[in-house]
């Protein structure tokens, strides 16, 4: 491989949906440096649909299909990708080891993983825990050895998602605003609370908003009864697989949710995306805010550690539905 002209680069991020969304800007950033490069995204099966919506990604490689094979088969899996470079955005011992054994010439990882000192030949000093940078900015630091900038501003990242098919076209004034409310988080973030979502619905004009409650079937069983009785609310919890749900997000106009994958998908697709956040590290919005041309968030202006070890958070639950409604109305008019 010529360091100046890699032909095929693997971006490895094999964890959750929101994390994958905030990694996709690497693909477009790399193509700005190397216009002819082919980008392969190594991810989990359930993230394939959203990864393939990114125009800057050329191929998807399914780690779930490879990881349980024999050692030689996994090495062969990596060799067949014919990559010049692999970027370990999400550190994984197995992936680091087998990409090394497969002979991928440049292997980039954070210096804060001991096994990267064995398996990676390009290491980036990337202390995530105490950083004040956004997750997407931290991810982009890993392309510095390939000529990437030392820091990308939050303002330039939305253009790197390349989800052009998700941008809203001009709506007919007679059409209602299709708003997703996504109350659950599957434990990935603190929740705003069902009462707050109900109060927000009560504040919204039913002649303007068509509201959809989304989530898994398990989440639906937990809270769907609470939303009965609202004439402009449709419960679609548990009714869509991942592919259909992603297509549904792209077809809607906005979302209100905690820090979850659906929030980040909507933001990246140019939708109105309002996140509700707890102020504690490392789950605070400085690290995980939605990024998009119509993305926004709410968080109390305080440093909170009281709820660090509990599932509930008084800070996030005290965010006013009236403030969220005002923010939504402002963004809708933008």
C-alpha cells in the first residue's frame, strides 16, 4: 500500500446503532481526502440497513456472520476484504488480532488499549472518558494518520452523514407534521418519563401534529396504555423490524427522544431531532448530542452526580414539556 493512496479502508464499529451513526462521518471525511477510495464498514447485522443508507459507504461487512467461525476462517474473512487499512473505532480484541494476522498493512487504533500496542501499527492518543469533545469528533480523530484534520467542528459534521434521501422536501400546508415520540431507551440512557411525554402530547395542537409512539414490543407493554385516549396518537411499538423502523424515521418529520439510536438517525437524516439529556458525564450532551441541521437538545445547566448509580434521574425528569414544545415549534418554523 502507498500511504498516500489507500484503495480500500475498513471502518470497524461493531456496537450499537447510535454509536454507528456517529461513526459514519468517517466515510465521507476519508473520501474527501482520497476520492477514489472504497469504504468497507464492519458492523453488526442489525446495523446494516442504516449503514447502507450512507452514500459514502461502498460495502458492508457483517461481523456477526464472521465472529463465530474458526480462526483460519476469520483470518480469511479479513483477507478477502483486500483492505489496505483498518480503523478500529470500537476497540475489539478479536478484530484487532485477526486483522493483524490477516496482514492488513495499516491498522489504526487508540493507544489506550493495551492490545493495540501489539496489533496496531498506528496509534492515536484518544482519551475518551474525560474528553469534552463530541463522540463524532473523537471518532474522526482516528483518521489523523491518513491525513484527517486534528479536529472537526460540530458545524461541519452534519454534511458528512450523506443521508440526502432523508432530507425533508417542502411540506404541503395541509399535511400534518409527523412526529415520533420515543419514550424508551433499552437502558442505554436516562429516561424523560412517561408523564412528561403525556404532558407534551397534551400541549401539542392535534390539528397540526400526527404523533407516533415507537419502541420495542416490551417497551410498548410497559407504557402503551398511558397513551390511549389521545385522538392524534398512533401506537406503533413492536410493529416494525429494524429496516422498516429506519424507513419510518426517514418518512417522518421529527422526533423527541432521549439519547438513543432513533434520535441520532433522525438528526443525521436532517429531521427535527430533539434530545432529552441528563447532565452527568459521560452521557451528557457535550458527548452525545444529536448532530444535524435541525437537531437540538434539552439538559439542565448543572453538574449532577446524585443519580450516577441509579436508573432514574431527577434532573432529566424535571425538564419542562412546555420548553420542549416551544423548541419544537421554533424548529418547525425554521
